[in-house]
C-alpha cells in the first residue's frame, strides 16, 4: 500500500518540479496578460471531463464568452475517464481531469493521432464529508477510511462501529464518485493502496451534487468530492479532518491545501489540450490563454479551489506556447 501511495504522490510532485525548472526556456513563450481581450475568439469550443474541474471551466467560460462576442464554450462533466474517451476520439478540444492521464489513455490518443499538452490549472483538496448531525467524527485516518471503503469491507462493514469500535452503533451509508471519476481514482489509491480498488456497494455518481444531497439526507452518511463542492455546501455538511503523514489532524482549507499540510488528500487539477485543436481553432487558443492569464485566477478562487503560484502558471503557459506535448513528468 505504501509503495503505491508514494508513487502517486511522486507523480504529482514530479509535474511541478518540471514546471518549476522553467520549460519557458525553449522558445521564449509569451506570457503577456490577455485580460480577456484575446483576438480571433469567435467560434465553438468543446470542453468535457472531470466534474471536479467543471466549476473552474464553467466560471472561465462564462467570463470568456461575456468578453468575447461570437465565442461559444460548451462545458460537460462526464468524469475524467469519460472526458478522455471523448478527447482521444477527437470529439472535444479540452479534457478536464482531476488526475493525470493514464498510459492506456495516452495510447488511445496516439492511435487516433491526437497530440496533447498536459496543463495544471489549480490545487484541490479532496474533502471527506458527513451529515451535520454526526457528532462522533472529527478526524479520520486513512486506515479508518480503508476500513470503510476497501473491497473487503463490501457486505461486512455496514455500521460505523464495524469500521472502528469507538464509533457508535449507527448505520454507515456511503456516497462517492463513479469509476470514471479521477477523484475516485485518487481516493482509492490513497486510501486502499490501489487505484480503482473499492467496495462496490455504495451510491456512486459522476454528479457531485448527488453526493452532497445524499450526505445531507442521512445522519450516518459519509461521502467525498472536491473541495469546491464542500465550500458551496458547508452550511449543510461537515468536513472531516484528515490525519496527515505527521500524525496531525488537518482540516481542508485553501491554506492547508496550498501549503501541503492537508495530505495525502491535496492534489493538482489539470486540463488536457488537443494540440490539433489549439493549432487550428483560434477560439480554442484564445480560451486557453484566458484560463492561464494570472489576471483571471480570481475565478478559480471564487469556485473554491486554490490558484497556482504565478511561476508555475507562467511555465504552464510556456508549455502551451512552445507546443510541449505529452505528460510533463515523462521528461524527467
């Protein structure tokens, strides 16, 4: 379990190590602020993928279309896996993802001749939530979460007291993302030691609002999703502190996500850009420039996520400007 968890985290850290080293050097990428006034922005732009990243794209799309008459940005939320299926089939221009692209998806895109650029867009803290009437769960360790969510718990752990004797005799009702979700992949890797390994007898949905409503309606419910959905519903849900690697119970917040203390549940969010679409559709290029403009980082913060530091954002923009295709850590 530990080997897999470390591997996932090293994968994320490697990305930012590459970006921080200054990919900007191979062509002098222009990072001049567009301020929402990009030229040639008229046209259709198709975005799909992660429901976690959806609020960011939706907010950016609304502001972009308001500033660029003639532009039409359509944003879907079929999950990270669902987005990659459409992306590698050439059906969409941008695929949102709450996890890095998998090798099988890289191969699928290669077979279809879709070159892509991996672009980080924000930081997120995967947030575990319980019902407001839950007065026994303040902090959980990954071991306790594993007792609830492991494949072995299916059919045998249906009560909080079965997950931990210190918990009350209360029915345990679980809600979470479906298997096409990058949030599901990340959570299962960190909690169960293997990506995709999870009990199947829980209420699964690619729509995070379904999870929100499920936890709100049941005293014994527990669920998880991206931090933005907790921020939006924090008056009707409780977030659970997570015991980090140092043994401290840490609550998710913009500060703890940004400084890394909210581990192992902090993670970067991405979008994947089709290079053929970027090269051939001025509207796509203008929208990507808009999303990577530091002046528009406020829209990320308003959705509840943590904007990237300016240096990482500048180097992400340079990857796009220089046409640096592929997944960043493969360059290490």
